[in-house]
């Protein structure tokens, strides 16, 4: 009986140790919270890894946004406080500070293979330029190229690439000097993983 009890205790201890032990090869990524931004704003880890946020600024939170595979919230963090979270499930975890909603970041767990295709494109012509508005699904480097419809491969005007957060965004393309006619503007977005998404909107320049 005593021998059986000893074996049972040994099994329980071994099982407890296995649960408490960290996953083999697990790593921890560091993110600083300073000057009203997350640095870096994009963090790539593997399933089972953790992310450690170090609060160095005023009061902020680290709170998951809608669509994250799992929800999390650090609560209010004052200067010197820290927040650590493990990410066992692969996916894209967009987060923000609920006190300062312009402060946004992303934890990408595992590979990201989804192209950041812009949606809801609209082009509004002004006196010497066109404003192209669109919705961006994730933070990306975005550029725009304007071309004539019969020869779409030849860009006549370009908007300089900009790093933009997700949400409703816009770029401006110069149109001065262009003749009346039909054109198309191609918006290209490249996310931090190198995935590319493109979308096209028509633009008409009327006769003077």
C-alpha cells in the first residue's frame, strides 16, 4: 500500500512539473511603451512565445482590439509597471491603448500570409490633385500610382509611399498637366511581413 502511494505521489509531482515547465524553445519579445507609442509597433513571435511590455511613459493600457484570436487587457499601467502575456494561439493580435486610441500595435503569432488589400476606394478630383481614400485592414506601407486607362502599366503620377495605420486613410496624387480623359489609380499596400495587396479606382478628368 505504501509503495503504491509513493508511486501515485511521484506521478502527481511529475505531472505538475510538466504543466509548470515553460514550453521548449519559448522566447519573450520586448516592447517599450514610451512617448505615446509602442516600440516596436509590430512584433513577430511564434506560438507559445510571450510578449513583455515595459511602461515608461504616462498612464497607458495594452488592450486587444476586435478580431484578435484571444482578448487581453493589461488594465491601467503607470510608469515602471510591466505586462507579460503568452500567445499560444497563432494569429494576428491588433491592440491599442484605450486611453490614447491612436496608440496601436500588432503582435503577429506565427506566419502572416494575408495580403493587406485596401477596400472602399474613392477618388475625388481637385484643382491640381486627386485625393484617393480607402480602408486599410492593417498597418502597411502604402503608395499610389496614376495611369491612363489604355496604358495602365505606365505610371504618369505617383504618391510617395507612406507608413499608415489601419482604418480609413487617404493619399494625394498630383494631376496638374494631365489631359482630359479616363485614368486609374492603383493603391499598393505592403505589410511588415512583405505581403502585398493592391486595389484600383477609376478617375475621370473632364475637359476644361
